[in-house]
C-alpha cells in the first residue's frame, strides 16, 4: 500500500518526477537556444549593418579625399604645359606656382623645382608659393636654400624615379604652414623629353582630421589615414590607434585604399559599440527568460503539490474503501450464513441472505435456537455507510445479549430500545422485527418496532395443487428502535402450523427500482409465494423475481430476505401437572406417585413409567443433594407438560448455578474394578430423555427434559 | 424396601424387595456393608421382588462388586425384571455381574 502511495506521490500530471524535471530542463534549454539563436542572428545582422555603415563612411571619406587629391593633381597636370613653356624663363616660371594657388583653393603650396644645373643663371632654382593659413595671402618664397637642399628631398627624387606623378609621404611643414601636409609631385619634361624640373602641389591634411572626426559611425570608433609607409597621417584617436593590434578581436577594422596616393583609410570600431544595443536587448531577453523559467518552476511546483495532495486523497480514499470492505466482511461474518442452518433438525428450515450494496450496509438478520425456541430478528438501520453499519453491529450484539436472558420478544425489543435510545446523539434508528418461535408448539410470539410486516405463507393442506395462502402478518408497528426511550412495545402472538412459512424482508426489496424507476412493490413481492416451496425455494423465487424486474438498474439499498419454514408436527399440550418438593431426600418417593398419576393419564407403558421416574428422580436428587447449602431450606419445582407425543419435565430450583448437561460422560464399558461410583445419575437422565436443556434465568436453574412417547 | 440375607452352603443370598430409590438406598446401605463381609465368597442378589432401582441403588451394587474383586468372591444377580435389565444394560452393569 505504502509503495503505491509513494509512487503516486512522485508523479506530476501522470509523469514521474524525473520526467517532469526533464520537461523543465527541455523547456529551459529551448528558451535558452531561442535566445542564443536570436542573439547570434541579431549580432550577425548588426555586424553586417556596421560593416555597411563603415564601408559607406569609407567611401564618403575616400570621395572627399579624392576631391582634394584630384584638385592637387589637376592643378599640377593642368599647369604642366605652362611650366614646360616657362622652363627657360625663370622669371616667368616663378609665376606658375602662384597661379596654381590662386586657381586651386585646396592647394596650400606649390613649387617648380629645376633639376640642378638646368639653368645657367641659377644652379638651384625652386620658386615656391604658399598660402598663409590665417590671412589667405599668397607669398612667394624660394626652396633653393642651402639648409633645405631640395634635390635630396623625397618629393624631388621619387617622381624622377617613377617617371610619373607621385604623392609624398605626409610630413609636418614647419616652414610654411606649420601643418601636416602631403605633396603631389610630377616630373616636368623639356622638349627633348628630359626631366627638367619637378612640379608640386601641397595639400594640407588638417581638413582630413576634421573629416575623419565627422565620419565616425559609432561614438567610440576611430578613423585613421596611413601613408604608403604605414605612417599615421591623421587619426581621430591616435593613442588608441597605436594601441590597437590586429589580434584584438574586440575591434572590427574596415579599410580602403585611396587611389594613387598610397594612403589607406581605416575605421576601427569596438565591437562593444556595435553590439551595445543587441547586448542590451540580449540582457533583457535573458532576464525575461529567467523570469519565465522561474514562473514555470513555480507553476509546476504548485501543480505538483496539488497533484500530490490529490494523489494522497485518492490513496486515502482507497485505504478507506479497503477498510469499508473489511468492515463489510466483518459485518457479514456476524450474520449466520450457513444453510441449512440446522442440518440435524427436521422441525425447522431457514434460508436467508443479504444482497449488499457496494458499501457496508445497515441491514441485519439473526437467528438461533435456545430451549427449543427459535429466536430471530430482522432489522434495517436508517441511513447508509459506516454509521449505519456500526449501528447494525450494535443492534445485532444487543439482540444476542438481550435474547440470551429474555424469552419475550416485547421484553427483548424494549431492552434493546432502552439501550439504543439512551445515547442516540446521531438520531439513528432501526426498524426491527423480533420473533420467538416455540418449535414444540408452533407458538410464535413477536414484537415489531416499525419494520415492514413479515409475510405469512400458510400451507393449505386441502389444496392438491400446492397452493398457499399469502397474507401480511398482522403487526402493531410500534416505533423503530432508538427513538422513544421506555416505549411500551406491544407483543403479539399467532400459532404456526406444520409447513407454514414466514417471510421477512427489508424495504430494499419493495423499493428495488428498475430502469424506469418503478418500484418492485409488495404485490410483485408476494406473487412468488403463492406456489409452495421450501425455505431456499422461496428465497430463490424472490431473488429471481427481483432480478427479472430490476434487470441492469443499479441496486440502491441492501436487500435482505429471510425465510422461516416451520416443519414441526405440532404436539399440542394435553395436560400439565405440577409438583413442588422440599430439598429433602425423603420426598423422593412422591415422584413415584407423581409419575403414577401421569402414567394413568397418558396411559404409559410400565417400562416408560419406570424410565421417566428414574430420570426424574436422578435430576431431582441431584438438586436436593447439591443445589442448596446444607441445612438450608429450598424448593424444587417440577412441571410436567403432557403432549400428544411427548412428556416434558421443567425442573426449577433457586439453588447455586449448576448445569448438569456439562457433566462429562462416564464410560460404561469399563470393568467393575475401574468404574467410578459417581456420574451415573446424569448419565441415566441423558440416556432416558430425548432432549435435555439447562438454562439459568432470574437466578434460577431451569432444566428442561423431554421424552417422546 | 426390605432385604433378607440368608447364609447357606457358603453362599450368601440377599432377597431384595420393593423400590430401591435414593432414600431406600441410604436405608439399606448397612445391609450391603454386611454383604461386603461375605465378598470373599459368592453373593447372590435375588431381584425377583425388586421393582425399581435408581443410581444410588446401582452404586450399592457396584461397591459390592468392587469388594468381591478385592476379596476374590463373586456377585450373582438373579431374576431381574425387564425394566431393571434395561437399566443394567444402559449403565453397562450387565457385563459386570453374573446374571441368572
């Protein structure tokens, strides 16, 4: 039992705890996977978007740079022919840079530096025009100074080497503008296709810084331009640019080359910046997930608790039902159920049964024989279930206890009623019928306590076709047991004849319903009794009738049927004789006279007379010698009941309790030497009489002995 | 109840007459004590005039019979009526005595 309880406690919604836990884990894993997947895809999308933004910025910056670069290149290329034309006239040549500056506002400086020795007048000649940043005024200077030594400068050498336009490495111009600059330089060829000079245009890179600053796609991103040699030209955050290493995965780097210049644009974006949003969303999702999981766990716990409570309840219910079943079995075991009930008797035949509903019931019947009297009862406790069952057992115990000392049905019922109404706090009551049938005479004394009147099935000896007369027994209903304390129950009496039957029942029979809710009723109940049966035959007939009527409709109440079939050839009393003796052994001879009288009246044989005299003397002697204390005066009351076929002695004394029927049998086959002196008297009584009964009633010993004659 | 005891030829004969009921048994108990003295020989209980016997009477018979067992004599019960024979039969006394 406990095992099943434990097993069921560990189940939630029909699953084991393990399965439930697995469910929770799967749910959590699914949620988590969804979150991660969402995060990954969002991250990927955001990174893609960041890339696009960065590349778009790069393109924009590149365009802007190219504008300036194109201007500078254009300034040189467009004025190349002028430079070539003025090569031989240095005075005119120095006007060219000035003109370049005037036409191109992006160009902050320009020079045309002659190859050393090209001019006869000036071994070195490099007129230089520069724009004052503050005033915008164009100044004409010369780079042909000894300190500067322009022929060794990168911008002068590289164009000759590459034979084409060349963007110099950025440099800080201390002389001219005090700013970061880069120079586009292009060789100028003379008419003989020899390089005669190098024509340059300088651009300031200060605007680049501003441009870069405005091109940051994310607040913590930084943009940079590096030269061909990897020199940092401009950077919005040079410290971080320097610190950034290619291996740092937390930085996303986007770069694009600037055409012709050898520069590289770079935008570096910290991943944190890009993913800040998605991480924020991810965090929110995670918090919501955790809340969701907590909710799931709480809900599951609540369900599990309820489930366990429910399981416990149903387990308790099962235990309860099991106990009810046991209770029912105990109840049924108290009722005589073995039939034929008295296999050795030919004067009485009984059949009875309770067809119980599933629960314990409140129906009862009982019977037993004491002093050649059949004590019987039937009862129906109000209500159903355990309370009714308890009252039923109490009722039956009371019947047994009370009828053991009382022979009057009214006294039995009254005593039971007094006991039951004394402490009847639950207002339970019992309809009850009690009868005492004298098996020798057929006299039936009965008392009804609010129960259905039994049915008398009278044998009709004149009828050839086994017809019977069926009538409800005339009863005073009185009141059910347990209601009115000290109620004066009325006793009634009839005499049963040979082959009469009495049918007792509870209202479960008459109130049995079929599917159409019709009740079985008394007429249907009495119908099967019109044909003669024995006790079990009547029982089978009524059971069949009820079953055929009810068919499949559920039984709502206990059904109890109880048939008493009286089969004694009634020996009616012819005469009664009475003798009272004192406890004096000298009175014994009176018994002989008493027997003589009886013998004359009954016309007994001499043998029977002597035998009866002997039995009587032995019984009475026993009382005279042993019932009363020595010297005390006592009486022995002898009543002889003479019937057609029997003589019965009822011997009563008020002495000490003594049941002679319990004296052990003596062994009459022993040889004389081994025979004991005592025990002969009782032995003779038993041998002579056909039945010997003892009872102790009202402080009296009552010995009843009967002999068929 | 009367008992006449006659002693002749070494045989003690008791003639029982009347009803040997309980009070009578008490009455005749001394006679049976007297008979026990002859228990070494043959004791004849003539019951031809005994009309009734109860258990107390039977006990006297039995006591005498036991005495003969001790002393090596025997008890002969003679001329019992059918009624008393029936009682003897019921109580197993028929087998304990020599019935004539």
